[in-house]
C-alpha cells in the first residue's frame, strides 16, 4: 500500500487497522460555531470525545482515522491532519475529529 501511495498520493485505500494514529497532543480550543459552544480539549483526549460530550449525536465509527464518518467542515484554524483517507483537496476545508487536532491550538468547526 505504501508503494501505491508513492505513485498516487490521493489514492483511497481501505485499511483494517490504522498505520499510525496519534490522537493525543497539545491542548486545543474548539469553537462549535452552529451550537455556540467553546470547548477545551485536554492533551490526552480527542476532539471527538470532547465534542460528543456537548453534542452526543455527532456521528463516528472507527475512531482511528480511516472510515471518514466523523468528518467535519473546518471554518477557521489549521488542522493537524492525522487521518488515513482525506485527499489534499478535502483537507483544505475538513478534518476527521477522531484523530486530528489543531496546528495552532484553535479550531472553529461547523457544528
């Protein structure tokens, strides 16, 4: 699969386990624009976990960054993408909140 990605970086691959997943990291602040909530996500928790405490109906599945169910539109901030499936174009405006975080410590999500 790594050889395919070398030739076709935007190829969609199906994995049955993550190649590497690092959901934890620095503390981040997340604004949920539609609901008007502002969350602090501790370094040892995922954005998905924090969001689901406030919005329990947010969809998710694998929690490992390769199914795409928790994909959310990013309105502001720069995501630190740690997923396995988004293309470069998709990464310009969305992220998987189960594994990705913020590069600059703050994100505004369309939730």
